[in-house]
């Protein structure tokens, strides 16, 4: 499946299992499938919840820092790729 680089993980919160992603290219939306890829990270999942500044959002655009609920662990500097 083709993938598009969307951004990078800048922080991961272990307790709630949330990755903060800095969006650099393209657009993310609830329902999109994304792949988290890094030195020791490689998993794909569907976005079910996103927040910007503690407010739920349906879309994130370049320049946004968005918190995404995930099931696995992500690490800072992991790439976030949108599966198209």
C-alpha cells in the first residue's frame, strides 16, 4: 500500500497511550489509517480520536500538533505515514 509522510511523533504519554504528532505535510482525519515507523517502532492503526489543545477535532492540518489515541507505544522522532 502506498504511504505518505504526514509528520513525526514529538511526545508519547504512556498512561493514556497518546502520541503527540507534529503534522508537516498533508491532512489527517479521524478514520484515516496511519503507520508509526521508527528504529524500534512499526505498527499500523486507524485513528479513532484526535485532540488539539484538549479539544476534539475531526481533522488536522500542516503545522498542527495533534494528540492521537493509539494502542501500541510510539517514540519521539518516529515517522507517521498515512496509508492511502
